[in-house]
C-alpha cells in the first residue's frame, strides 16, 4: 500500500508520520461525554462543553491559516500542538462546567490550528502534479490513527479517564517534537507577513470569486458527510438496534477507508481530479441517503460500504484543489478557509442535523443528502474548466520512481 505514495518529498512523509502519531492519541473527544458523566456533569449541561468544542473548531483554522502566513508553518504547528497538550491538562483539571467549556474551546482551537499550516507546507514542498497524492496520504494518516484510537480509547477509559488525557497530550507533544526536529522553518517561498497583492488578512480569499463558490459547495458535501455522526446513530436507534451496531458501522468505515484509499489513489491517479471528485462525492451522498431505506445491521453495513468507497475516492482532493488555487503568499489562509468551512459544516451537522431529523422527519435528512450532495458535486464539475485555467491543470503524473519514505 505504501508504494502508492512513493516519490513524495521528505516533508510530506514527516507530516504523515506526525499526523498519524497525533491521531493515535485522539481518544479524549470521542469519550468526552462519558468523562463528563463521570465528573457528575448533568446531561443538560453536557451540550455546553460539546458546543465549546465546536466553537474552538471555528476559531482554530482561521487563526492557524493566518499565523501560517505571518510567522511560518512550523511555528504555527508547534503553537497548536503544544497548546493542545496544555489544553488537555486544563480540561482534565477544570473544576466546573464553565472552566471545562473554556478549556474545550482552547483544546479544539489549538488542535485545529495545525491543519492549515500543514496543508500550506504541503503546498510549499510538494510539486503540483503530486499534491493530490500528498493530500491523500495526509487523509490516510488521519484515518489510520483514528481507527486505532477508537479501539485504544475504549481500553484506556476502562482503566481511568486520566489515561485518555495523558495519551492525547503525549502524542501531541510527540508530533511537536517531530515538527521541531525534522520540518523546515520559514513561511514558504515568497511568503511575506503582509503582501501588497493580498493584504495580511482573509480578504485575499474573500476576493477570489472561484473560492467564494467552491467553499460553499465543499461545505455542502462536508455537512452531508458529518450527518453520519449524528443521524446515522439516530437511525440505528430508531430501528431498535444497539449502540454496538453503530460502533461496528464506525469501525467498518474506518477499516474500509484505510484499506481502499491507497488502492483508489493508485487506480484513479490516471484521471483528472475534478471528475474523480464529482463521482466520489456523488457516491458518498447517495450512500448516506440510502441510510433512509436501511432497516437491519446488514443493510446499514451496505450503505456504509457505499459511502466509504466515495470517501476513499475523494480523499485529499479538497485540499489539493485549494492548494493549487492559492497564491504562494496566501497558502496558509486558503487552507485555513477550507478547514474553517470543514469545521462549520461539522458544527452545522451536529447542531442542526438532530433537530431536523426529529422535527421534520428522517426522510428530509436523507432526501437532502441525495439531492444537495449530487447537485453540489455536479456544480464543482461545472467549475472544472475555470479551475484548470487557474492552475494550468497538469496531466496526471506518471507513476513516480520509488523513493525512501523519509529520505
């Protein structure tokens, strides 16, 4: 599988290794509800802490993208990773719900600063014709780490919640050590703190007409994908199935993406990324919509297979498109804008999805997934000529010569 990604530069493999290490410790957030319960937090107040996590996810990417262009990629990653470790300790030691909410904002805010800086560094160091593969590699690292973390977290929680916080903090610091020791410093070629062509804020992104259209379209697809975190478990519950069934569905998705993504990346490398994205995004939307006709564990599993195939097909393409459109001096802010869109989409799905499911009915959610998802995918496809004119759209790269992973 690893040969699929051979030929990428050293920095891409360092980010891959650090991301996977960090995601192996992603064990606090999935079990946070259980931890809060163990601390005696009433169910009605749990939403305050969870909502604070969502607020952090909206703040972090915007700040991370801005800092990546101002003070540098490596410095921003270090601030985010060390801040994450410190926030883990603050959340564990917080004496009440109010301080827990503040710590939760800091936790997700610091953690989500890392992605835009890492994406900008990918844009700095990876040749244009290999960026799709590089961002796919990054997505693969997230899925590998998350799959293992899900199993590890359950084991650790049984032996004490303090272990969850310790492991999460240690893996964040381990990634910080990798960044400090192995990644190049600086702000990328030609990057200045305030560039006269784009200013120092997010106006450079907002004035880009293509990004103004692309980000909402990506946001629709990401919102639909995020519905699997809230509406899928509701559907499973409504059909009288246990929480174990949902756990199996989450595990099935993780395993499928980990196994299929390198295969999909290798097989689909000969095709242009926009048509691949359109096909994969439409498959994902339809697969999620088919949840509405599932009734038993096997039929739910079949829908998970469908949307997992779509996820494996599109992995990394969002980030690669954004990287290809970003001017050198604003790569951090372009990646920050995309990561902010991702955070907003997830926040919207978690905040609104359950309400729509309960009040308007499950059918509304699943029909929205099918129609909006396919329309958004086709709209991105319609923009392909414009994107290709902006980027030069190099032909899919030939299979690269094997290269040592970290050399």
